[in-house]
């Protein structure tokens, strides 16, 4: 029997789970007096379930330069590594850990929290959404994880994150786009506004390529998507079957004989019609003369 995700309140937020790690002094007070300590950087590893996958190299380089000059001011929040004795697994602060490696630090300040696998994942997701500059896809995936794994509703997420319910809903809608469009969004080639406009298009992938190639604004994209939707919903006239070679040859022969354009429409039941198109009264007189011979 499949067990439904246990729905837990997010109202207690990060501060109740990991404390406020904005400064060492406050971190020491949080969570029953847990103290800041140092740990060898090689004994700290990232959480393999970390929801954030994209770390911009230029941002890491900038943070590494700051760390070389001032050190790591905010301690990492970690838990005991369940797979490495004596090691620590990052709950919050992977970006600082990555930058510290580039800065060639040997030790990092940490605050240890006793968290289960589910709690560690939940905190990592919330921490990323609240404190990091995520791209729209990562933000949406974070919301989706919280809903799928922990059973949180859009209303509860909106309340906990300080967002509107429509913001949560619009973010989740981005995940319904084709993979190629999601990749453009993840890479920054499309904005969230562009992507939301593409959702209403009958062919989001093709329109996305057009938007990028032409450098269209969000409003232009919205207008184009609306036009495509109207076109897609407009009943199209059935195409006439192509005429066979014999019919086309007969039309040419009659046109040569009458001196005007001739069209033959032949139906499947054997009946049909011949139309002669004239451009002047003189041409009409010529047709009448030919037919009366």
C-alpha cells in the first residue's frame, strides 16, 4: 500500500529547523544553543539530493574572491553524513562551500543540526527558494518537490514563502512546457515572462525558437502566441484535390482554343463543370463566337 506524503506545516520555517545562520552569534543561539565550530573542508560534502544544480561560475568566482579577503562569515548548516563516518553533509550553504574550495580554504565554520533525510531535503529546498537567486526552472522544481514529497499545497507554500498563490501556480506551469523550452529558460535565453506567454501557444517549442532568433519582447511574444492560438482554432477550408495531368492538359487545350483561362472541376460522381474566365467584353464576344460555330 502506498503511503501518502505526510503533510507538515511549513509555518515553523527555516528558523525552527536550522536556526538563522545569518551570523555566528545568532547561529549559536538558535536551536537550543548549538555552537559554531570548524570542520576540515575535505570532510564536508554536498547533499546528493540538493535541488539546485546550476551554479554560475562568475558568481562562484566573485564569492571566492570575497572569501579570500574576508573568509566565510556565514557558517554552513550541516548534519552528520549518513554515508561517511566522521563527515558532514551540507544542509544549507553549498554555494559557500564551492566558493571556499576555489579560494583554497582548509576549514569552514559549521553549525550542526540533527535532521532526518526528509527534513534535510525540505530545508535545502526552502533555503534555496528563499535565499538564492534561482532561475525560474529551479524555483518551480523546488515547489514541485515540496508538493510531491511532503504533500504541501499551493496555499501552504504561498503562505510559508511569502508569495502569492498565483506566483506559485505560474511557476509550476512553467514545468508543463516542452523540454527544449525549459532548457532555454534554464539557460537564461528566455525569461519567465516569455515562458508564461509560450504556454498558451499551440507550438511552444517552435515559437520559442522564433522569439530567441528575433529578440522579441514579452508583449510581442504574448501577441504572437494569441495570434497562433486564434489561427489554430479557426476552421480551415478543406484543400481541393490536385488535378491529374489529363485534366490539366485538357484545360490548356481549351484555353488555347478559346484564348481565355479555362478551369475544369471534375467530381467523383463523374459530373463536373467547365469555367471560362474573360477579362473584357471583347473576350466574351470571342468566346460566344467560338461556341456558336
